[in-house]
C-alpha cells in the first residue's frame, strides 16, 4: 500500500482527523493568507500540493474570489472530495 492509498482510507473522517493531528491547523490558514502578497481582488493562481480534501484552497478562495486553483495530492479519493468543494 502506498501513501496515497493510506490517506484514501481516511476519506470518511479526514477533515476532522487532520485538524486534530496538526496542532494549530486552522491557524495555518490565516497565517498563510497574511503572507500572500496580492490584493484580495487579484486574479491569482494557486498550486496546492498535498491538497487533501481542499480545505486550504477553499479557505483561500473565500478570500480571493478571482483566484484559480490547481490541487494535487497522492490520495485520489481525497482529491475527489476537493473537486466537489469547487
């Protein structure tokens, strides 16, 4: 079993798990927004590597409505959830 398959097995509970597994997970999002050097109305392009279910990209898109996103992850099932978010 590879890493992508391992994460795919967490698909039913991944969003809740990742928030518990990484201390300050939600705080990472707001910190990341602080270092994006673009105006909120800028048409930015975002590459989200290790995107999981797309939580981070969803957060960024709520602040950068003109952004476009490319999400990548080894876990195909998690990316399917991310696709449904957008």
